[in-house]
């Protein structure tokens, strides 16, 4: 039963990988990467329970923390860069408006 679950998880992983490559927006790609990270953690936990390897549980926890932190940092980067781009655009529009009044 657990072997079938592992194959299903691998199938979902492939679907998410396609979404990362073809995603229409950056936010869809980030969500797919987060879901891939979650599926890897579940895969590690099921693998650890099948073969009774306890140190893999610690590895899964570390991977969970790393995936969470990476998602937060990537989102912060894109939010910051979009705000910076928006400020440049507004500054350019203000400069254009002041130049036409002269």
C-alpha cells in the first residue's frame, strides 16, 4: 500500500515540475515549488516508515524548514522587486508630467 502511495507522490511531483516550467505567472511557479518541497518531505517520511530509518525524520524536518525559508525569501524578493519597479514607473510618469508643463 505504501509503495502505491510513493508512486502517486512521484506522479504529483512530475505534474508540479511541469507547472514550474510552464507556469503562467511567477506566483504559480512558486506555489508549485512549494508543493514539490512538500511532496519530497512526504516521500522521505513514507520511505523512512517503510524501511524503519529514524534519522530520515530529522532530515525531513530540516528539509521542511529549508523549503519554508526559501519560499519566504523568494516571495520577499519578488515583492520587493515589483515595488521597486512600480516606484521607477511612477517617478518616470512624474518626470514626464513636469517636462510637458515647461
